[in-house]
C-alpha cells in the first residue's frame, strides 16, 4: 500500500539537533519585599519559580510576572533582577529549597512573604555547534500548568538537583532539554516573532553563513564572504539576514564576538589582549571600548567579578 507523508515541519530538524548544558543550580531566596540583582550572564539564565510571587525586571524590556510554576529563559548579556512583592506569600514550597545543598543568593527586605527561585546559567546550541542562545533577543516563558510533560520533567529535575546520583548531569541535561523544546514549540505554534530565528535556521543558506560565524566568530568574516557561503548576492543575503535575526550580519557578528569574549574571560586565563585577538579584534583598545559598551565594565573588571 502506498502511503503519503505530510511535508516535514522545517523546525523539526532544528529541535531534533538541539542540545543544552547547564551550570550547577543555585537557589535565589527573597524574604520580604526586596530586589536581588542578577547582573548580566555570558550565557542564558533559566529561572524556575518554586514559590512566592514577584517579577523579573530588565533595563530595556517590559517586566515578567513571576508565579509558582513559571519557567523563564533570559537571553545572554541581558541585565535583570528578581523582585519579591512580599506581604502575603506563604512560606517555602514543599521541597524546602532553603535546606538544599545548593549555592544560595539571599535578599531580605521589609514585610513577610518569601519568593524562591531555582536558577542556572545554560548554554544552548545545535549538535556540534555552540552559541545558539546568542540568537535570542527577548526572554521566553512557559507556564507548567499548560505543559504537563514539562511539569513532570521539572519535578524530576528538582529531584536530580537535590539528590546526587549516578548519571545526574546527563539526566539534568535531558530534562532541561525537554522543557526548552516545549517552550520553543509553544512559541512556534503561537507564531511568536521572538522565535523567528528558529525558522531561519531551517534555511540552508542562512544556516551555512550563521554556522560559519558561530563556529569561529574570530575569523576574518566579511559581508561578501558570508554572502558567498550562503549562496546569495550581498544585498539579498543582508536583507534576508536582517529579516530573520533582527540585525545586520556584521552587527550580529560583533555582538557574537563580545558574547564569546565574556565566556572566554570567565572560563580561561589568557591575557585580555589574546582574548581580543581570539574573537576578531586586532586592537585591544577597540576591544575594551566595545566590551564596556555591551557589558558596562572593562574586560579585566568583568573577569575579576566573575572569577572572584
């Protein structure tokens, strides 16, 4: 019998190849009406609200209300802070997160009521390709009451975080991946422009040029060279890239280089001048000016803050 198959969803390939890594989780506990500043992380930040109510505030974007069961993925380099409304929220959630053996960030203010949030820095990419999360421009949210599968995954993840067992890291990765895929799938189904870049990844030409930048942002890329990789004219490539990613190719490359520089400053001990060269800056002074513009402090100060 001859069977026909529907046209494959172009997003399926992207979601199938999605991969994620997470740093160790931490507990953010806010007691009373207060704010806890979280700065700018060189990776994306995942927040899961265990208890209490408040909001996630940003310097240049509308705030996001926080309620129990809400999962928020904040893009890299986005300065944000947690705010607890206080006054009426009851105690801690059932799992008593304040007693977990996790790094804790505690803020205290006036009044009663606690808000407790499980947080981690994550790196999102496609198989064998890092930096995919740098394509995100606005936070994504998921209410677990609307996603039973993701709710089960988060409950299992909390268990893995709190009870060290063999294979813990691998299990956390799989559970996190399930939640992020559900988050992206809901936004795609809703036609959210915040995830337009996912559709662009399904375009073979744009993907080839994008992967060239993600794989080696420090290479001597040019608009002409990237257009050639994409198999398009310079003007056509620039237009399609702008429509898909919300910025011009070379502006995107510059932001990618500075995001990668922040990661290298945190993870490696090479001199600042060497890191500037690794991400494509020939002048240390030009690199420092660009870094301050994005991160609000010099590369040296950023490294000292992140590494203690």
